[in-house]
C-alpha cells in the first residue's frame, strides 16, 4: 500500500472517473462527517444500553458493544421488534447530507461513477440526489438493482435501508446465514463480481468502529478483483490492516496499485466532484476553440480555455446550464454535447474580460448566465418561469442556439415581476449577445 497525497489521490480517482472505470465503496464513516454528524456505533450502543437498563433495571444488563447487542437480540428473535424499534433512536440516521453525499449523488446521476456500494442504512445519498432534482437508483441486493431503470448508475445498500426495509437491516452476525439476509448477500455478491470486475475502486469511510462490517464485506467482496484501489481514511497506514482486514486484502489484490490517502472521505469526494465539474467545463471551452479561431482569425488565449472554478454547488449549476437542463431537472451528462457555439460563446466572454461569479459570468458588472437551449426563445422563457428563483438572479441570460420568432402580442408578452421572483432576467439569443457586448 502506497501513501498518496490528497492532490495525487484526487488526480488518480478523476482519471478513473473520466475513463468510466471508477466504482465507490462507502462506509459508516462518511455519514459521521459534518454537517451530517451521525452517531458512531459506540454512541448508539451506549445509548441503547442506557435505555434498556433504565427500563428493565441494572439486573437486566445487555452487552456494551453494538455487534454483541445486535446478536443478543437477534438470538432472542427481538432484533426488529425490540432493538431496532425501541432501543435505537428512529431519528439517529437522519441528518443533513454532507459534501461527500452530494458528490456521490451527483456522480451517480450523471453516470460518472459506474456503481456505488454502501453499508450505510441512512438515506443521505438519496436525499442529496433529491436536492439535485434527481432520484438515485437504489437497491438492497443485486436482483433489486437489475430491475431498476437504466438511467443513472446504481447504489447497492449492502446492509439494507432504514427507509425501505427497516426490519431487516444487517446488524448481527447471525443474520448472515439466516433469511432474508443470506439470500440478499448471495445476490449482492453475484452483482458485485460482475459490476466491480476490473474496476478502479475508491473506498471511503470504512475504517470505523463498526467491526461487524468485515464479515459482510468478506462474504460479498471475496471474488472481486479490482484493477486499482484508492483508500481514503484519516487513520495511519499501519492501522488499516487490523481495522478492516477484508478491505485490506481487497486492496492487495489490485493489479495496478493500492493507494492510501490520509484525509476525510467527505472532503476528498468534494474535491473529486469539483475536479469533475472543472473537466466538464474545460471540455466545453475546448469544443469552441476552432469556431472562435475561424471567426476571430487567431486562436484564443490558452488561459481562456482553462475554466475558472467556483464552489461545488455553483459549478453543478453551470454544468446543468451547459448541458441544457430544464428547470428542476438534474444534471444527467458525464460529458458535454459537441456543440461548438456554447464553447465559442464562453471563450468570447472570457476574451472580453468576463470572470466567474458563482454560477454566472460577470462582465463589467453585468451578471450573465449562459444556457444551451436550441429552442424558440419565447418557449425557453416560458419553461424557466417555473424555475425556483435563485437568491441572486442573473441580469441577462444568453440562450445559445435559441431563435427569436415573430409572435402575436398575446403570446409574446412576458410575465410581470413579482415579490417571489424579483426583477425578471432579460433573455437574448447568441447573435443579440454578439452585437450587445461586441463579442
């Protein structure tokens, strides 16, 4: 195992991502990062023990560890009816998605990740996807995933789901050989052997105190032979073999490198998402180089072909606009469409001195939004009337590919500004923008 810097680790993962090779394994440590801050296994076990003994008295003690507690109630046939229902706080797995969840959801919805596997039973990845107007494709075994629609990459919830099947979450070793978990593990192992075959694996959040993970992972990942493994964890490289031997063995089976990045998984995933967005915008800019050169008679300054980077949320909005997403639709594309006019327009704005301003471009104090939209301009304006009003609206929207049409006044009129929407942005076509800003 090779200790790798954050910058180099993100670079390795991004290379795998843009070449359609990256799959993700995410564990409980991911959801413990702020602002999610879900409780650790030790905390849950301590709370369950205190609650049980407060109800039944000191004479009715239960084991201190979460593995042993779950096994104790499983053997009494009370795992779902007593332990999950009464002793585990039903709100313990609720929280605000952190940047790691947002990154996973985004990269699954555009199919940049080929697949993701999590042992978390919370729904924070799915919630993050809904904030991005998308529905992450989820299943608790391989057969459930096979029945999902093909759009978007799948998320396998290896230990079950707090929302869809709370009675059969995998918390006890005895469940591994009992139904319905035994069949689920078999179906999941078959699915993993196919979907992780020769993939590059990014592993985050697994080296935690949830030690019972090891047996589940060993049962499902034993036949997987990855090409490359990147482990992201704050622990030292010396501690990893003891904390998760099944995953350490998986890394040692990798033919093209086993890397350890000593960092927060949530922070690493946020950097990976930002790198992906930057690559997407760079491809759009490069697609416009020839068109810019043909029109101007000389190539653009190389600095203009390198994207100016904003925060992750803003870059996600930029990607949606450049791929032509309609209001309240998720980003869907891992690669931009080959439409040089969009890239040419961005290069021309850069040539005039435009700089990134959140999800917009700022040219001499005018906030400009560039939107790929090959439709009649009045139709585009009508569609975007139902868009959730942004906190800061652009002054101008350039609809690249749109055309103006002569329409009767009753159809062409625009909606009046309202308190909810504020002042409406002005919509123009690319030819109008060329004249107005001398592009």
